[in-house]
C-alpha cells in the first residue's frame, strides 16, 4: 500500500491506495496557500498520519509516499522549484515531510500525477499516448507518450495552462498575459460569471451572488441549465476558450485520447459535447480522425492514485 497526496491551491487531498490502484481511505483539508510552506508541509504530514491511523495500521505497512504539487519540481531532490499557484519558491518538500515521517517520498507535478492515475486506472487506460488536463484553480496537464510521462530535459514541461490563447489578454499569475489558465480555469469561469452578474443585475447569476455571497462552477452551470441568458453567454465563452487550448494540443501532439478532469468534469456531456464540436471544427487537418476526448473516470481521485504510483513510474522513467 502507498499514500498519495494531491496538493492543490484550495485543498490537500490524501488517500491510502492498495495494490489494485483503489483508494481504501481518504481525507482532505484546506490548503491555506497564503501560509508559510513549512505550515502546509506540517499539515500534509499530519494528514498522512491521520489516514494511516484511521485504518488501524502503521507507517511500517506503507511502502512509499507520493506527492503531487503544482509547479515545477526537481523530482530527484524532492523540491518544488517554483509554484505560482501556492506561491512556493525553492521549497524542499521531501525533506520537510522527512522531519515528521521517515518513509520514501516521491514528488511530481500534480497534473502529471493525475495523468498517471487516469493512465493506470481511469479514462486513459489501454492507450499508448494521452493528454490529461485538469481544470481547477489553474489549468494543468500531464502528457504521456509511448506509455511514459513527458517531463522535458529539465522536468519543466507540460505547463500547458501557460500557452497564450489571447494575445495581450488578461494577466496570468505567472506574469504573462493571455495564458490559457487565465481563460479556461474554474477561477477564470467564476471571474467571467461575476462580471456578467455585475453587467446584468437582474440575472440568475446576480441572484445567486446575493443569495450565497459568491459563485462556484456548480452554481454557474445550474444557472445555465435554468436558462439564464447571462450564464449561457458565460458558458459559451468558456467552452470556446477551453476548446482553443485543446485544439492547440491536438494540432501539436495528436494523442490518442485527451481526458478532461477537475471539478467541472462532473458536468459530463454537458461540458464535453460543445468542446468536441468546437475542436472538430477548428483542428488543422480535418481529413484525419481527431483524438478521442473523454471525461475523467477518476475525477478528483486521479491525482491521489497517480501520486501513489510515483515510486513505480519514477523507477522506470
């Protein structure tokens, strides 16, 4: 059994994963990303210990710990070189965990871990090449070619959320303007919906803000389903931006399958169908088949399962 940790901008999710790639115990806690790194690392260690204790087992029963973190990582040293989403700069994640737990710790980018999870046990299982995209606080991607994760010579590849889709567009957290993440993340969706609510104070979106104080993806798409025109316009714009990035990925890589994950993947065909339609229309070569575009099978569990598999895949990388 292994422990997998998915460190996100909003929550830290962890799970105990068995030899069949199934999560048999899990727990999550808020990240509190504005806190010092050492506090977050302390909480990750506490989460691991809580999960193990909840199953009535001991750390000696655990083979290894895998952690998926946003940002660019030095996998060999177990360090987070840079992460704009959690504001980490040269943080020794492995050494930090070792202050509390003496176990082998493996680290990789969180989107790479999600890709591993889907490849081993989810929607990308059985394919030789896949791109798994996670839409959340940001936009992340893991790329698998010939059954191996693509890392780049410096382990800094796969940051597909930071390709520009709008020249001189909205400023991204990375410092550039017009990044895909600034238009296709759930954060961007909420920003667009809030702006629409301000422009149309009689809309359902405005009512939801007045009722709950904020918006999230679920509320926005409920307004879409209820026929609110402001919400429908936001959703159409969001579909367009998501499809823009997927079209670019298709034109460059032509993977066998593209898997869409993250919180909005719960929308299923409601999200999938308009994106497939747009990508099919916009791809460069229309005389060949496009990649299969699918919704994640594992949803938010993909990152946990993939992180738990890091020891196995890093040994063969």
